[in-house]
C-alpha cells in the first residue's frame, strides 16, 4: 500500500540520530512544560520557537522538536492534575476529577501509569487516524458552520450539569461565573472592548492559565495557610509502584471510546483538546453502569479524559496540515512556525512536501513510544515528589507558576489577576462551589457566543437557521437528551446520599 | 520537583539572557510566531548581516492589547530611547485610527517606513456564481443580505474595512448593512466560504496560496497597485483594473519613539532602506508571500495619514468609534 511506503520514507527522515535526539529532548521538555501549572503546551512551544531559530534547525528538525514538545506537554499535564489537584494545562482539567481522588487513596502510581498508557492509546489512535484519513477528514471542516458549532458547544454545556454529581445548581452557578469571565475582552462581532474598564491588559480577555493557576494553586495556598496545613487537600498517601495490568485491561474499552470522541473533537477546528477531554469524560460517565463512582477515583474517569485529550491533540493536526486552520491554541503556534519556515499548510501540503508530512507522522509515532517509555519509569520519580512536605511543595509550585506566567506576558497585571482568582477560588471552596465548570465556561463561552452571533449575522436574525442542517439538528437532540435525561433517570438511579442533600 | 524547578529556571534564564545581551532592541508587540515577530526577527537579522548596524539587534516580545501594550510602553517609558525599533503593520494603523490603544494617536511615535506588504484579496469558492469583483459588488448593492463576508479580523478590523472601501468606490455607502463575520484567521474564513456558510472571504494573499493551488477557490481581485508576480498570482486581476480603485495592503514596517534625535531617525531609516534593497530581504519576502512595498520616511508618513483618515471615516459610519 502506498501509505506504508510513504510512512517508510517518513521513518527514514525521522530516524536520523540527530532527529531522534531532538525527539527525546522535545519529549522531556514537553513533559516538564505540561506538568508545570503556569506553562501550557502553546506557551511551551511558543517559547521554544526563537530557540530553534537560533540553533539554525531546518524545517523537519524544528517540526520534530516542536511536535515532540506538543505531545510531551499533553502527557505531562496529567501529572500535576493527579498529584496536586492542579491541572498542568487546560486539557488536563478533567483528569483532576478522578485522578486526584485516586492519588488520595494511595493509588497515585496506578493513576499515573494508567493515564500514561491512556495517553499512549489516544495519541497512537490519533496518529493512525491522521495517517489514513487526513485528506478525507479535512472535508469535515467544510460541513461545520456557525450553527453546527453552536450546537456542539451547547451539547457540552448541557452535559455539564451531570458533572458535579452532588449539587447541580452549584455547578450551574460556577459555569455562569465562567461564562461571565469569558465575556471580558474584545467583542469579535462588533470590534468593541467589553468589561475591560479601559485597561489594555484585559483587551485580549482572561488567559486560561491565569485562571487555572489562581483558582487551583493560589486558592489552595490560602486554604493551607488558614488551616495551618491541616485541611489542605495536598498530602496524598504514598503507595507501592506497581503496574496495574488488570486496571489497564479493564479500562481499555474506555480508552478506545474516548480516543474516538477526542479525535473527532480535535479534527473540528472550532472545538479543540479541552472539549475533547470533556466530551470523552462525559461520554464514558454516561454509558457506564457505575456512574456514582465517577468523581471518587474511578480508573475509567482517569483513562477517558487522558486518552481523549491526547487523541484530540493529534486530531487538531489534521485541519492544521490540510487546511491551515489551527484546531487548538498549540496548533496555532505550530502553524505560525510552519509559515516562518516557508511552508504553507493547506490542501497542497501532502502533495508538495510529502517528506515533511510523513517525517512528521513518523516522528509522532516515535515521540509517542519515547513518551511511554519515559513516563512509566519516571512515575517513581513523580511519586517521590509527594514525600516533599506540602509546605515546601505548594508554595514552590505556585512560585514556579508565577515566574512562568510573568515570563510570558512580562506584566505584573496577570499576577494580580491570578491572586484575584485565588481569592475567588478560596471563597468558592468555602461555599462548596466546584471550580472546574468555571474554567470550562471561560474556555468554551467565547467560542459559543461568537458562533451564535455569527449565525445570527448570516441569517439576518432568523433563529431557525440554528436548526438548518442535519448535523445541527442531531447535535441539538443530543444536547437536549443530555440535559433532560438525567432528570428523569435520577428517579431510578437516585442514590441514598442525594436524598439527605 | 527540584529537577523541574531547575529545568524551568534554565529555560527562563536562557530566554532572559537572549533579551538582555545587546544594546539595540526590536519589540515585537505579540507572541513569537506571528507577523510582528517575523518582522522584528527578519529585519533585525538582515540589518546586522548586511552591516547596516554594528551590533546584533535583540528581539523582545511584548504581547497584549493587540499591540497596545507595547505602544503605550514606548510612548510613556521609552520616548527618547534611540536604540529601539518596534514592529508595526496595517493592524497598528487600524487600531490607532479607531482609538483602540487607550486613546493614543499615531503622532505619538515616528513611523520609519514599510518594506513589504501582503496584498489584500477577495476570494470566493470555485463553484461560486460570482466571476468578477463587479459581479460580487453588484450583488451586494442589489441586496446586501444576500452576501456574507468572512475574514480573519474582528468586525471593524482591516479585513472588514477592505470590503467597505471597495463598496464605497462603487457608490454603496450604507455600510452597516454589509454582513461580515470575524473568525479565527484567514484559513478559517476560507473554510467557511468553501463550506458555503459565507459567500466570500476577505484576507491577505498569503492566506489563500494553498487553496489557490489546489483549485478550491477563485480570487476575484487583489487590492494592489499592480498584479502580483509569480505563476500562481499573475492571472489575478487587480481591483483597479476592474474599475475599483482600492489599494489595501497589510504592510510590514517599523516605528521608533517620538523624541529621538533626527540623526538617530535618519540612521534607522537608512538602515531600513538598505534592508529593503538587499537580496536577503527579497528572499525573505518570497518565502513569506510578501510583495515589494517600499515607502520609507516622509513618503510613508503621507501614505499612513491617508489610510488612517479613511479608516476613521469608515469606522465612524460603522459605529466602531464615535
């Protein structure tokens, strides 16, 4: 088959000693960038671009380095999610829900190994998908207009209520706070700044990383200070490091399902990795028989979002390479890198630069194996991290996050904003409002609003346009079912603890 | 953790060192990888390579407020710094014209010049009924609701304004009726147009190259003085040829602080003119889909005043500014 001979050529490009070395370096840097809460994959790649120029790397080498960093960061994000309950980057958000409870039960090592394997499955699946289906999948982007995207985001918000199983109202309030925050910044549909108070710092909106570090890490520091370290959530039990083969086998189905969902979300340019991991988690929860254990340390709740976000990361490369449309923040930076290297991604890229495309695909496979090998033995090192006393660990992580964020924006404003989010997070913790929906609100709110208003511009204000295609109608039905079904089903599935709430 | 801390510190240190080591500085008012970053990096490098400046110029990224943070920084804190250049483009001029930089105006810095430009284009899908620019503009005149334009900038941004300028030339002035949606970048705008959700895409020629080669789109007009050289582009008619006198290019250039000496200003504009004439720059332009567009010093200032005035008029009618 042609695909395999092309892939063989790709491996010939990728398997030079220098490229292999770059892949390994990229994987290590990427894992660290992902694990540090102040640095996400897009920032990590952006910081490294000038460095790759100053080393004089050519197009293939730069791409090898950057995509290894990209995949590495997607792996690394889970580490702080599981060990510290602080997402390392935005797609790792959902991994905190079950990963951290697992760590608390002394199963940190299991959670790390399981999520590492899940990441591998998701990323491998996505790379295979990219290899066989890229040119064909590119067509999918032509089917999604504003109405379809709006319905897709709506689907995400409708299933949000089911996420916090103890109190849906509080989850809804949290999502609304997030939506409110996402309104800050330049309004795309009128070109006017909104809610910025005339400050240029707020014109680009609130950065997710600032919100994540504030709501998770800084708030945790406040709680820690208040309780003199007694009530802190940090301080999980150390367990033995064993490879949980049974658990991996049992959650394999979840990984595959999540990979499919994540990959599709990644391929859609407007959706991205965060939506991929969210939908993967919610799908897994919806079809599972033991819904109640999600959020309390269910291994499948760890495997699904990790497979989902890594598959989405690979999926996001499809529209970037075939259409030049970035499917996520990181691919936007990679796209800029390609343009600077005199490569124009687009429909002709696969024909004009097969060496580059297939070299990239081969690199993805290599990076993936390197990451799996790196991540399993490294688990021991990461778990050791937990023997560091929380009073050193927590301020240390927060400090590194501060430095990371300051190094990117170079403005103290973001730091103040982060502390503001910390205070908000502290009070929300006190009144038991979950913070995960806030981040999702910030992440998705803007896109959802833009798509709705674009749809209204196109149709001249006719709302029936929102239901004008089979895809949109399908997504609307799924959204309504996702919203309504839990209300009726809860009669049959109500757990005893819910009554006393 | 120690390991992570150290590694992180190394990365940060190396980034810090890179930006401290030399005297002259070029500020790219955006994150690495974008157009302004490219302007700073390539112009700085060529200036040093061809000997127009003695020492290497260091590039600093200062993202925020669509270039507004860097602009206020230069005006308020670096007003007399003779060793500073800042990357600028049409977006800088558009935002200044629309008071988007916290009320700062274009006369608070000195513009050095532009030495390359990405010409604007209007694009339709290959199956579109519109065969020429006139077809498209006539359709909008007849029924503004029948055509939606998609572009990579927010409403009121340069991509939107190009369409309005062209419509203004053919006598359509009810510009608030024109339907425009701002999406994430030019390629996304093309995707929406090929998908049939919007009827035409407005953007820069570098954004359509791939789709032009694959035959998925038809470029109705390029908003440049002359046709663009090169096999893929020479068939594309200019808007002027079709009787619509609009030149709308996304120029790439530099500005310097306002209160520097004439000597320093002349030193920089000479250096910029040398870059414009160099083979290295010609190569960099081809690689990035830029067309020659050299206006340095007073020539450029005159051009810029004209552009800003037109943008202000259009923006007032649109309601983007009062």
